[in-house]
C-alpha cells in the first residue's frame, strides 16, 4: 500500500510543477504579445493561446504527479527476474 501523502508534500509538488512549466508559459505569453505588437490580427494571435495553454497544463499535470521521479529500471514488460521481459504472443 502506498504511503499517505501529507498536505505539505502536495503543496510542494504543485509548487515544483508550477516552477517547471512557468518558463514555457512565459515564452508563450511573450510570443503572443510579440505577435500582437507586430500588428497581427488579434483573432490569429490568440489562436496560438489554446494549444500553448494545453501544453502547459499537460506539463503541469505530468510534473505534479512525478513522471520525472520514475526509476530508470522500471520495465514495461515484467521485471526480468524470470527471463520473461517480452510480451506473450
């Protein structure tokens, strides 16, 4: 059974996730401001906003749930202890 997480651990994970995706959000918003500053029609400039926010949200969720802490020894097909690290056909 997994150990219970405390509120401070959750808060720390959310903070780390926000710090990890903040540069991408900043670059995206700067790009949006730059496009608007160059005189591009606002409709086309804001068309890049949903994909940018989606990528930032997916990154936040990934960092929040710890994909970067996964062990490099985790195998997709078994643990290899019995020599069967390939899927059955």
